[in-house]
């Protein structure tokens, strides 16, 4: 019974169907096909604003390519210390930007705060050639610790960034989970709140391999097609990626899958109340179960990662869109029966 | 009736089946799954040698990542002037290698010759810090002009490269077509002939998006996993790419599709004899049909690209694995009925 | 008796004096000192236009940093096949630009012609993401073969570049020699002719280590200070470089040294008439003296490099600003007495 | 009366003499001249070990080029949060290494401790492709806060790095000041303590523009000449840089200047006892003088930088090799007379 990560999940039937449908006949390669050609329009409708949308196959590619369009090599990207772009992408942002630097902000739940953002910038000398220049603020929605920025929180941070002449990137590998949690319009946590570019994830939430880079600030998009090709991320048969994204949006799959995963996470959160390290706002839980508790859960057949320092007795549970309900119930029961 | 490129083709049913089968249950992400774990073994069997194999989703990624493992930034890669890495990858090799230079060799049919290779090297001063240092020879098999290096030709070039302390890369975007044409063992044009690393293409020949980087020289593979991740080319759900490659090899799909495309190309070559600019050895034809001939073929519903200088009356025809036979027959008839 | 290169030369007394004068007292570091602060003004006067000028210590740095301000990583720089940036900088332009490509034009005397420039561009597909995009034309003045572009020639090439949306760089490692030869106003072969940025060399013509990057198109200069610092080329005690450049311009040293070297080159050209491979327009000569002739000259104590293919009997002679006159006379005599 | 930085200082007469002497006659360019040819030998004698030494003109170049020889692009360099390579080089290490990451360690006096080093590494997963891999430990000697690692401290940290398969770099922009303070053999804080490569600074301590990169681990030096040229840091007339370094070492200038600056810093430290934020072990002092104290010192004609957060009343004083003694006495008096 796997609760290790949502990237262990299978592909939703809607996605497989879309791939099969895209296979009916030959078509124009790269992104000249009918599916890719509709991407920007479909995402514009989704977000209620004119956007430019591009498909790629990994979240790392989405983040790095977006950032490369937003900062010169001598620029800097402010992100949370726990951000995926800092911790889990083997330096891809540095590679794609030509060596820009990540400046690390603190904050509970892996959320940057206006104060922690200001603290990072306070150390930097604007216009001084001896230092990299802060150019981008990157927020993760939902965060690496399963928490969600409210529209007001995004707007406050983005506003502070803009006041410094910076643009705003959002890593939305779990954007659907955040959106389902907030139950707001997608515009409210993106362009209306000041986000310029979004890495819009679908893979963890039911796609095979499909992420979109969405430019709300379309001026930033001009270099994207060249940088994507140059990174080897313009696929020869691009229709099979775009078709996934269209199905994901147009069939409402994004919401169904995210709501299901979030709901099951809440079921577990309920069972584990008192052990939660952070609020559960998406599909991830961070718990203190103790070393003995972790051992016991594993003995009952549950798979998950330890978290935090060795011996801390903390664990991470991730609920996928396709998580089997009886497994969730079993885990809930197991959590409830752990000795306090 | 499309003869524009084999990247307009659909995906083979065997490949779609493999994807569906890989979707049965959750599994380990990235390349920890059972399909990815078998890649090196399956390719080792295919090539008759211990290899290290890695999956990526584009030919550009395969080529660039392989080359980045083979040359320092101050190195140089000798390739044909017409090579895809030089002409059609938007500088991806330069990006991934950190700015290594491509040195361009001449040669009919887009084939490098021992003489043209020597001519390139004659201009370079080995060990002189003022110049980039030739480190890699990159051959394209089949070439961009539809021709194929024989085992002896590969061996001669690779031997010359090794004598200069260089390693040898092969861009095999259409490796299956070349292999089907030669009807030899895959070892004969790779490791037995001195090739160190191969970009093994499957996408143009029936896969959805699947290319393998094969290291015969396994010492070169050490950095690959890091460079792949850093490039955003390690997919979260890697099984769906690896499963394509396994199906492609293990069901013999590579050969069936390549032989079919090659045979249909021969049918067209027969019809266009006298107009051929190069020998037809894979699935591409380059013809002189005259401006009027090109107009006429298009009027009959055939789609293809002009080739060469504007007004040259030269065209390119590419036959895909899924080309409809009656279209091929129709094109053959149309070619035969063109005025001489 | 060295005729190998002008980079073997000593430093002019005027330059040493300027360094000593700059040493009188502590001052603001980097380029905040009084000498550096005057650079842009002094070069603006020299060129008769508002320019931004920056000091660096090598021609490779000047060229690479300028180009990095002129092209994105997915761009291309058109230069002559013989250009220093292509042949003798170990890929520095590729390094500094983040992997932009050099596209090589042909042309006698290492001069690009409108035809050879057009031929390079004819192969490139503008706006096609599969290809690097031509962004810069780089001309070398004087060329690597000792020839000089006239104002009209520069203007014609720059005009063609601008018509394609490209900017124009000039590698002026031997700019003073070219200017002395043409005896025109420096504006005539730079901004008036369409040059956007110039690598203005002083080192080969009497400085210790001083080159200036001059931006006529000041919009291109915005990133320069950051890229220079990031490249390690902003010197801690910048005054000692700027002071060289000021002395070089303000004392007329550039002209005195260049005229002297050019005149001595003409003396040798006169002696070697009939053997010249190219017109002698600056301080370099390329001669056919035969293998035996080269041997004989060396036996008489002259040092120089062979040129062209091995056994061609071609040699290069470079006259430095500080060349001893009797050595020049001796060489002239030796050349005249060579058997025809 | 400037106490802002030792990079405001003039050039020592011994250095100017060496430059003038190197100007006697033409010689081989780049580093083929007699001065450059002696560098490795002279530094080998100085350090009592076979080293490879290379000259460059800036500390940023020295650090970045050294690091580029020590880590792949997907590697990481552990340094102190206050390290010059992190704070004051505009991302040059990231540029030269192809995007490697700096991992920041804490520690009083800008000194990394075994504990803070271990804390950084504890967060990193060795061999995990999702993360950059720690490859280098970089220590600054003397630190940015004017403190000095003892031989035992260097050895402990280097030993810990080696145990992790990392190599050790030392940023010695103020190496002479550290060495003079410790009064030990240069070997004791370098190769004997486990340092693989050293950026050996001379510019701040009396040179015009001269830093050496010293490889104790000569295997790491193989790529250096190519990377230096490619970075534009191989000077055409290299003799004028190498001659500075030879004079700096062979005349004992390094020690005379460093001892003088250190002694004057001690004089000030004595005057400011009770206000020192850190031990004074080289030529820098960090003091708490209060806002009013700072104002008063400036009113008396002393120039220096504020330090720390705005309004903290902290200042930095740097004593240069050429600091006028009466200025130092005046400052000492002023410090002593500040109200407590």
C-alpha cells in the first residue's frame, strides 16, 4: 500500500483515451498539430485571460525553462529553502538560466512570507555589479509541505516582488490540488494575484507526462520556443503531450482527481489529528508517529518516506489520485490505533 | 497524402499496448520501475555487449546529453555540415556541453569520409590552448540525406578518431532504417566498429516519444544520470518511456517498421530512377523533379518539402512506417508519369 | 630578430608613465576611480559620438563580453572562417554567450563580402525554432590576414545585417593599424558605418594589457558591467588599465605606434613585392618565399611563423610598434636577395 | 584618510620595478616568456612541494577558474555564507562551473566549523540524481571577517571533506595576511593540511593586478590552461603579470607588506578593544562604534564602510599595506577618545 509519492500513480483513463484518439492519423509534427495549436486558447479560457501556453514533459523542464525566460544569467531567483527547484532538480534552474543563483527564503510550511522575502532582499545590493540581481520570485503552490497560499498571500508576495522590479513564477506541480483546496477561480491565485508565469503540473495528478508552462505576462514568452527546442523539450510528436493537457482541462479531470486525492488526505488527517506537523491543505501529510509508530505502520504493509532528521519519527504520506480507498481506510485505522 | 517526414507518423499499436500494460498499477517513479530497470539488459542482448542504456523523449535530448558526457566545454565535435546536431537542434549540443564547438566536415550524401575528417583535423592544433580541442566524432546513421554507412566505413572513421584520442558518437535517429538496410548485426555498426555512444531512435519509427542513449563505452556513462536529471529529461513516470523501448526491441517492431518503410522507399526510388540525387538506402528520397514537376505532384495531392536552393526543383520525400500503401503506389505512378 | 607577432612587443613608455602616475595615491577601487570615470567621455570625443566604454585586459574578453551582450544563447554570430573569435579563442564566445553558434563566412583576405554574408544567411531559416537565429555580424578590422575594410565596405555589410535585424560587432584588436591605414575619422568605420559595438585593442600596439569595449549602441551596454564582473574581468585596481587607455588615446600614441608599424610593413612589402599573398594594409605580411627561402631567412636570424599548409613555403611576418629599424632593413634586404 | 578597503591601495615599488624590468625586450607572448615559465618552480619552492601555478589578474577569476577545474556542473561547492564567492562575485563561480551550486555553511567570524560543514552535508543525498553533489569545500583564508584558520582547523575541515570524496579549495585573496599572522610555513595551511588548490592573492597586498592559482593536487590542473584561455584570462603579454608574482614572492614583499598591514591593524585593535566584533587576525577590523561614533569618526576625516544592518552602528576598517602611519595613529586616537 503505497503512500510514497503521487509520482508512483498510474495514468487516468481519460488521458490514455486522449492519446489513443490523437493517434488516428498522421499530422504535423512538433507543435504544429491541432492539439498543440489549441493549447493557448484552452488555457486562456481556463484562466480567463489571454495566455501563451507550451507543453513539456517534466516539472523540472517547466520550471527551468520558465525561469530561463525570466532572469539573465547574472540574476537571482528567490525561492523557499524547501523549494523543489532548490532541493530536487539537480541544479536544472542554474543550468537553464546560464548560472543564475537561487536565494533561499525561510517560512513555516515551506511558505515564503512577506517578512522572509524582505529578509532575503535586505542582504542584496541592487545595481551593484558585485552581486547577482534578484529578478524573480518563485512560489510553490501547493508547497513541498502540502500547504497552500491563499489568493491574498500570493498577491501580497507578488506585489512586494513587483515593487522591486521582479517578476513572479509559480511552481504548480500540484496546482490542481491547491486550486481544489481553495475552491477559487484559477485566476485568483495566478494573474489576478500578480503571477507572470506558471508551471502547471498534470503528471502527478493523472497525466502520463504532461506539464504546461503558462505565460500570463506574454512578453516573457518570446524566447520560450527557442529555449524549449534547445533544451530538447520540443517533442517530435508533440500532439501526444498536448492531447493529455487538453483532456486534463476540458474533461474536468484536473478537478476530479485533485478533489479525490485531497479528500482522502483529509480522511487521513482526521485520523492523525494531533500528529500533524503542518496543516493538510493538499494531498500530502507530514506526521510525527515516532520511530516505533513508523515501524509498526510499515509492518502493516504501508509504504512511505521518513521525513526530517534521522530518528525524528516523522513521516510523509502522499495520497495519489488513484489511491485505493480501502488502503486509505486501512491506513486511517492504523493511524488511529497507534499508541499516543 | 503526406510524405513530409516520418515524424508526422502515428504510434504503432504495439507501443500503445505497452503503455497501457505499464499502467496496470502504481510503481516506483523515475527509472526505478521494472521496465526502466530492464533497459540496459535488453539493449545489452540486442547489441551483444554489456551496455548502459537510458531513456529520453527526444532525439535532440539524446544527442546533446550523450555529447555532454563525451567532451569538456573547451572540446569540439566533428560532424557533417548537414548533421541534425548542427542544423536542426537550435544549438542544443552547445547548450548541453557548456559551449563546445561543432567542426563541420564535408562529404557526399551527408557522409563524412576519411578524407573530409582528416581535412577538418588538419586545421586544428592539438594541445594549443587557443583552440577548442577535437574530442568527439559524431556520425549520423542513416544520414540526413538517406544514406547509410557500411560497417567498414564506420570502422574506418572511428579508427581515425581513436587514433586522435577522440571518442565516437552515432546519431541513430533512423538507426533501425539503417540496420534494416544493411541487414547486419547491430554490433557491426556500433561497438565492433568503434562507436562509444549511440542515440538510438524509436520515435520516428513507431514509438510515441522514446529514444535511448546507449553507452558501449560504459566509462562515459557515469555523468549521464545527473546530466539527464539536470536537463529535465528524467521523467517522473519513466516507465511509460522505457516500456515503449522494450516493446520496440522485444517484439521486433523496430525491424518490421523499418523494413516496411525502406521497402516503400525503394518502390518510389524505382519509380523515380533517373531523378535521384542520392542513393536511397533508408526511408528518404531526394529527387530532382523540376519546378513544374513539384507543382504537378502537389496538385495531385502529395505533400512534401522542397529541397536545396529555391527554384532548384529538388524535393524530399520521406516514407513513414505507417505510410498507406495506396498512397505510395499513387505517388510512384505520379513520379513515373512526370515528363522527363 | 622577431617578426612572429605584435604580442611579443614591449610596452610603450607613455603607457608605463601613465601607470606610474596612476600610482600616486590610493583611490576608489574597481572602476570608480578618476581614470575609469573618464573613459566614456574620452572615447566619446575620440569617436565623435556618445559612447559607453569599458576596460578589460584581453582581446578575447573584449570580444566575448561584447558578443554576450548582443546575442541570446540561441542566437548566432556570423564571422569570417579565419576570424580570431572562431580560430583562436578556445570557444570563449560560445562560453560567454551561453552557447551561441558562430556561422562562418568565406572571403579573400579574411574579409567577409556582401555575397559571402548573404550565402551564410541563405542557409538559415529565420524564426524557425529548430535553428539558432543569426543575431550578430562580427567583422575584424584589420583582418587576420592584414587587410582593411573601407568605410564603404563596412557600411554595406552592416546595412545588410541591419536589414536582417542583426547588430554589428567589430573586432578591433588592430583597429589602430586599420585606422592609420585608412587615414579616416574613427567614426567612418564604426558608428557612421553601422557598427554597434567595438573591441578596441591597445595591447598589441603598445599597451601592457588594455582593451576597451565601446558601445555606440548604448542600449546594448546595460548588461555589460554585470557580465564583466561575472567573467572576472572587473579589476580590483581598475585605474591601472583605464590609465593605459587614456594615455593611448590622449597622447596620440595609438596613431604614432600604428603608423610606425604600418610604415615598416610597407617597407617590407616593397622588398617582397611579387611574393605577397594579400595586400599589405596594416602591420602583417603574408608571403610566398618557398621552403628554401624560409630556411634561408631563418638561417639569417629572422623569426616568424610558417603559414598555410605544411610545405607551402608561405610565411607570416608581423611588424610591431617597437620593431628595431635595422632589423626591418635587414629583413628587407634579405627578402630582396631571395632567389626568385 | 581611507580605511575602506585594501583594494584602494597603490602598487608597491618592487612591483612597478618588476614590470619595468620585464619591459626590456620583446619576448614570447602568453605564458611562454621567461617570467611565466618560472612561476611553477618559484611557487614550488615557496610551498615546499611540486605545484602547478598559473597567473590571472583578478581574485574572481582565480576562484572561479579553480572551482571550474574541481566540480562538474552538477556538483556543489560548500562555502561560508559570507564567502566572497557567494556574496561578491556576481555569480562568477556559477558561470565558470557551468551552473554548480554553492551550499552555504554558517560559523562565527565567517569560519566554517566541522559542525557547520557537517550540517550542510547532512541535508544532501549522495548519489541521488535529484540533487547536486557536493564536490568541493572552499575556505577563505583570511576570512571575510578578518579571521584566520589555524593549520589544525584547515586540516580538520579538509579531512572531513576528503572523507566525503570532496576536494578542497582555498580562497587566499588575503593569504599573505593570514600567513603573516600565523607565522607558519605556507605548507602548513595548504597542502600539508589537505588543500588541493589555492587562489593566491597579491593584488590587495601590493601588486598591480596579479593572482596565482596554485594546484597542489596537480591532477586538477589539466583543464586549467584551456579554461583560462576560454575565459579570456590568458593575457597576450603575460610576462607583466608573472613578473609581479615573482617579485612578490622572491623579494619577500608578500611578508613585508602583510606584516605591516597586520601590525597597524593590531594598533587599531588595541585602541578599539571593547568594541571588536571579531578577533583581529589579519588587516581588517569590525567594530561597534555606535551611530554617533561613526558620524564622529567621519567628521574627523576617516573613510570606512558601515557594516551589518542599517543603524547597527557597526563599521569595518581595512588597513592597507601602504596605509600612512600618521593616519593610523590618528584613527587610533580617535577610537580611543570615542565615548564608551
